[in-house]
């Protein structure tokens, strides 16, 4: 039987990655109970000082004076002095009287201003970002014994136990703590409590921009939720050679498998799209990666064989793809490129009439430490909003966690959805399956850290070309400040783990690789 050549080519052009976690579908205005039933606030008295403008998660925020099981949806009015609680798995946006915007992360508790014209609130625990526009009065954020005065711009406060962090993304602010008055400008970061009898020395870096990436979910959601839903993506198709896209192909199967070892998470997504038309189509697949993710693999199912992507110089990859699409010899190419922001675009041909195509991609992340936990999130928020929602006929999601990294005490927590647990020897699996699945919130797990936190973690990788790589994540002991290290070792302790991957020149184009795969017909 004759042999037919098949080519799978991909090209990557690295670009600045922005955060993207689209919001949940619009909820009923005001408080809602189980099943979405509207209810009246428990205490309607008092003047309104804020309005909940957006929410993302399986449930909304709530105030402590509401009945148990009742949550607030977008449009709800918040009263003076109320205590607002945002549960795990949910983030919300609140607009104060006067226009100042608060973006509040999950597992946060705060007390609202005590009057409409008051410009102070108390953060009991959790994390929030305040955006004070030019011309608005300053906002005072109190956490413990500290007061953080935001004059203008975007600033962040994180409070976990007796530890607090303050950041300024842009604009200016002042921190009053332990008798000191510390001015902060763009890029500044300070942790409290301060070391005894030492003046505060703000660290200036890109860290505030990175640590507030979650808060920009609401900014990009409107642009991306319908066209490219997070965690789901889309596949649009057209006749080969035509410039008119016909419709979106149905997503009939999606399997997500996550492997977590230490602070490293590898996520693999396998998707099956079905072409209901009778004719052969050319498809464009788009998938938004999380902001902190790096793509690590791409495969396309050709016949019964998974073909792995190879890297080519950009223009050559495009030229080869066009030649194959225009040719009469049947071959299956795919072309992967950065489209914009954190969206990957994959061109696929052919998509057979009344047939399906399977795609498998994977990415890796270094998990952030939030409080006493490692946090993993698979973003799927807003994927089923309105008529443009994406329904998945068969959906499977599984997380495997290495037991060797778990402390003797402490439980794995899945705040957004209940996942079934199985012990698999040296691993723990958390999984769920669903038919006719409509994603409306993220999925994920919080993993407890060992007592005192594991300070060093390593990860190794051997590439197919024989090249070996390693990554080291470590957190120096802050006590090292008191002793002068040897001349051969100078480490500057920081409160957050440091990651030192092998440096890569992102400006360079990848070298051309032309590897052809054949399969017996």
C-alpha cells in the first residue's frame, strides 16, 4: 500500500502574557439563595456604601447578617458597616460610593466603610486590590495595626494571620506601621511586621504586577468569554481556501488531567471536536493559557497515532502549512502560533465531513503559595454565559497529587466543586465526570504545606533530543540576615520562594526543524 506523508508543524512566538479568568454568568440582582432564588437582605436598614458589580465562582459573596446559604449577586447593595465574606473559589468586584473599585480575592473577610462618605475599611483576612482613580479621595485600608493610605492608582493588601503584604502597581500610597510612615510608589512592595528596630525598605520590582494578575480577570472577561472561553477554547471552521468562517464545531469530549508534584503542576487537556457538515473543512482552534503557564506539549491525532509537534521557523511553518492545504495529496498539518495575549491559535486541516478531530495540549505551572496552602486552579469561568455558551457532551477532570509532598496532618480542599477521592499508592486522585457539562466556575485544589513549609523543591526534565534541564525553587531562611554568609555565598532572603529556571532568549526565533512523519494507509 502506498505511503502518505503527514506533517505536524508548530511555531511559537513568545509574547507578554496577561491574566485571564473570565467571570461567572450574570447572577440574579441582590441576594440569592440555593437554586438561585432571590431573597431580601436580612437587615435592609442603613445607607448603601457600595454595590457588588461582578462575581466569579460557584457561589457569590455574602454578608454575615444574611441567612445561612444565601449569597449576593451582581447589583446587590452593601450597607454601612456590614461584614463582607468572599468564600473560597469566588472572587468579586465591588464599587464604593464615589467610584473607587475593590477587587476581592477568595477566602477574604472585610468590614465596609461606616458611612457613604467614609473612606476607610478593615481587612480582617484575605486579599484585595483597590483602584483609586484620579480625582477620587484617598482610601484607607486597615489591616491589623497597619494603615495603608492609597492616594491614587492600583494597590494591593494581603493579610494572612499576623503577616501582611502591601504593593503598589501604579500611583502612590503611604504605609503607617510600627511608628513608621513609609511612602510607596509604582512597583513597591513591603511586608509587615517589620524587623525590630529596622527602617522599612520597600522592594521595587515587577512583583506587584504579577501578584495582582488575578484581579484583572474582570477586565479581559468581556473581550474573551464568548469567543475563547477559558479552559475550553473554541474551534471554528471554513471551507479550505475560503476566507469565511462558517460556525463553531461542537466540543463532544474533554478530558483534563493534572499531575502535581511539589510546587509543579502539569495540566494535559484532550479535546474532541465534531464536524456536523458533510464537507471537509479547515479549522482554527484557539485556547487561552493561564497567565503563569508555559506550553509543554501539543499533539494531533492522525489516524490511530498521536503526532507530536515539532518546532519550525515561523515563516517556513506557515509556507508548509499553506502548501499542504492547497495540495491534492492528503496530509494532515497543524500550525500553532501565539495570537494575542495568552491565546494560542492552532490551524488544523483537514476536518473530515461528519467526522471528528482530537487535540491534546499540555502546559506547566509553578503553584503559588496562598496562606498555608499551595493553590491550583483550572480556569473555566464564564464559559456558558447566554446563547454563546459552550456545552461539553462528556467532561472528565482529574487531579493527582504526590503523597510524598503532603504533610501528615491537613486535608486536600476542593473549594469550587466536590471531587471524588481515591488513594492510588503513592498518589491521591481527585476526580469528577459529567455529561452535558456547562462550566460556570473554576476547578481546583488547595494543598496544605508541611509545617514550616518545605523550603527547597527541584524538578528535572529530559528532552527528546537528550538535553537535560532542572528547576530549583527555594526560600532562604530569614534568620540568615543575622549572620554574615561566607564570601563565596551572598543570598538576599525574600519572604516568597524564588524560582530560577534556565534562562531562554525570548527574542530569538526557533531553529528550523523539518521532520516528516509517515503512516501506512
